[in-house]
């Protein structure tokens, strides 16, 4: 007979060749997280001399295992080393009895090793005005749970979404963000796949853009002149109260982003915007005595506030942005 092991079902095996009666009971632990190994488990029901396992995996790997003189009533586990993903196994279990009889049991089953479930939320995936979140998961998703914490530290929501039809892997889907109204500091999100594996991530949508008057730099320069320093001092006075409120609940950071217009080549503008953002960040750190991490980045002419043709002077694009946030306000940006 051909024996197929599915899921965690238990099968009892007997054969006319096994005259001593039922010799073994076989079950399978077929689904494990990455770092663990699926196991073929054999419960010894009789006096045996040797049990042997020979399996061929769907990727062509041949596995041979044996266990001598297994004790009656014990369980012998054959660990199956395999890469992440699902593999199909075919082969046989050979049982050698003490009385000299030998029996062979054909085997066929699938085993899976699952890595961490991956959750992705893009920059535009969180819409606080519409109170909804768009996410993508790496495997079919059957359940999503979330907790929302407000800026005061109080819980605004604890909700769960169950899906009768699993949300497909790699396809963005939306969930509503229910709960009390209030400024959202943190969203703790957990997604579950069909096998019960889960992954949790924390989102910190809270961010504050600090209004300010832009520092004017000399053409091609990144030095802050004395006449421009009062603009930064005014921004510091706005930053400090916001830091005091938020840092009680989360590790706040200050992000400085530099921009240029389209005059000059893109590479030079990116370097110049980075140098100017660095100069502002250093001023904030030294003069403002802000006891929080300060990160800076230069985007050059890549994300203009006012779209213009190339080689166009535009004062509105020679600017900097100051954000207080827990997570970087832009993804895909190299922060320094």
C-alpha cells in the first residue's frame, strides 16, 4: 500500500509481512518555523532490531536515516533538514523485527518550513484622515489585529479583522482603523497566516512638521551666516515643547531634509542639499541642546515643492524641512 501523511494525522501501519502484528505507528510534524526542522516520528509498538528511513525530496535530495534497537513504547524522531518553503517527499520506512521478519511501508508527504511573515506598509499606506491602513503580506493572511495608542499614552482601540477568504500574498488590502478619536502615536499591528504563524510590527504615524523661515545660503555654499541664525533659534523654540510631550511615550527624533532647485547637475545638487541639511542639524544639536537624535538627508532636486523645468531658479525649492517623528518621514531615503 502507499501511505500518504497529510497534516498532523496519525496513521497505523500493518502488513501481511509484519506477522508479529502492528509494528510501528507513524506521524508527522510537517509545518515548522524557520530554524526548526520537520520531523517524521515513529512510535515503536513491537520488539525491533532496526528501523530505516529512505526519502527523496522534490528538489532531488536523498535522505537516509536509521535507528538501531529502538525500545518498545518509545518515539523515534527523524529530523528532516530542508530549506525554507514546501518540499514533497516520497520513500519508504523499513522495519526489521527481532524475529527476523522485515516489512516496508511506502511513504509520501509534504513538509514546510516557513520564514517570518513579512508585512509591508508603504508611505501612503496609512491614511489617518480616512482612518484606514493598506498593507501587504508575504503569505495569505487570515487575520489582522491592532492596538492604537494616542499621543497621551492612552489606548484608543484594540480591534481584530477576520477574513473568511484569506487575503492573497503580495496583494495590498485595506483594513479600517476603528476606535476613539485622537492623535495617533503608535499602531501595533499583527498579521496571521493560514498556518497560525504571525508577525507583529509597530507603526509610529505621529509626526510634526516644524513651521519655520528657511535659511538663506550663499550660492553653492553650506555655511550658516550670523544673520540667518535667528531663524534657527525660532525653530528651536517650537521644537522643544513638542519633544517634551512626545518623548514620554516614544523615542522622538528630529529629521532635517534639504532640497535645491534644478539649477546645476543633479549629483552636485544632492551633495549641496546634504551639506546644508547637515549644517542645520549640527546647529540644532549644538545651539539648541536638543537631547534627541537628529538625522539629516539631502534630496537635491529630486522632490521639488514647485515643479519646474531643468536649470530653473526657484526660491521655493531651495528649502529645508524639519520633522519631529519616531520613524523616518520618508522611506527609501539615506539618513545620516
